[in-house]
C-alpha cells in the first residue's frame, strides 16, 4: 500500500503513527518536512484533500503561532501558507496520505481510517503504554452501552433520542474497552456517556478514548467541548478541561436533557477548545 507520512521524529504522535503503520507491515514514504518542506502548492492541496481547512493544519503549541499573530481569525489562507512555508514547524503532524484519503492523524489512532479494513488485527501499544483503539459507531439503544452506563451509575434515559452519536472503543484485537458519545450544536458539543469498562480502569485508556471522541466531533464541525461530570473533574482537568460557570455555556448546551435534569444541578461543568 502506497502511503506518505509527513513526519517529525521529535513528535510522539508522529512516531506512534509511523510505528503503527510499520506494525501492519506498511513501510511508508517518510518525509521529514522540517528538512524537506512541501511546496506551497502541495501544502494547499493537502489541506483541501483532508476535507477541512488550512487553519486545521496549523500547529500552535511550540511554534511561533502567537508571536506571528496567526491567532487572529481574520488572517486568510494566503498569509497562513506564507507563514507555514517560512516556518515549517507551523505544519501540524503527522499528515498521512493514502489511497483512501489524506488526514492529520491526531490522535494517532486516526491513521486506521486510511488503512484497509483487512489489515491484521493484533494489539499494539503507543509509546506511552496505552493500546491503539478503533472506534465503532453504535446506536444509542445498544444494550452493552446501556449496561455499562448503568454499572457506572451514569444517566441512560435519553440514549435513543435523536441528535446523539455514540461509539464503542476496542483494542485492535477487538476487545471492548469503553464507550463515549456526544451531542453537537454547531461549533459546540456536549461530550457524554463516557465510560471505561471495569477491566480497563486504571490503565490510562481514558486518555486515549477522550481525544479520539473529540476528534470525531471536530471532524463534523465542533470546536468547543463541554461536559458534566460528578466525580471525574480531576481526570478531565489533565486533558485540558477547565471549570466553567453554567451561565457561560451556550443555551443549547444548558437545555440538553443531561444539563437540564438528568445530571444533578450541582454537577460540575467543564469545557475546553478542541484543537489538535
């Protein structure tokens, strides 16, 4: 399978993506873009082929993003391209090109979208020790989802109502590890029904599951995540979520059944901008 990866060997996510490709017996063409940056035209083409925007490919952390004023949303693609060509560190990584499409593979599990479904299903772990995950879209009335939520004492009364997306998370070998879901309201999304199965608790699997859930929401247009959690604020804080006053949330979030009644009124509300 002919695959190209725009790779930064100093980036853990990029290294994980490359390692997973090799785990499946695929030796991609590796482009260390800091040494050999793509042309302006190629970079613009890659952005189009991801199906997103050029801004989605701009890396903020550890780059001159802020000092160059690129956080101004009024800056257009031409100026972004100029900056990315002059400062290749601004190109987010890894970008992977395959016959199935082009994606920014953050988190690294996303590269599975670009591989044949027939690749061998054997487990493999990231550098940080957590297994790569596949996510599978499931209906809200999935009995295993409902059972997991009830076991964790989480609300399950509104699972089969419209406007919700739910996922089952499994290891590459197919072992279920947990569930998650969201309700989207334009650029805002309520993350919900996040549960790790008992056998996987304490294994840091949630740190893999939650970013993957956010990425699926990001891909359908969400840019800010909200969640209500009665007991896991510390865990989500490690993932970049911060406490928020309820009056600061959009009305669409506050009028969800989760916020308006299924969760106690004193349940902490957390939020973060979705970015990769």
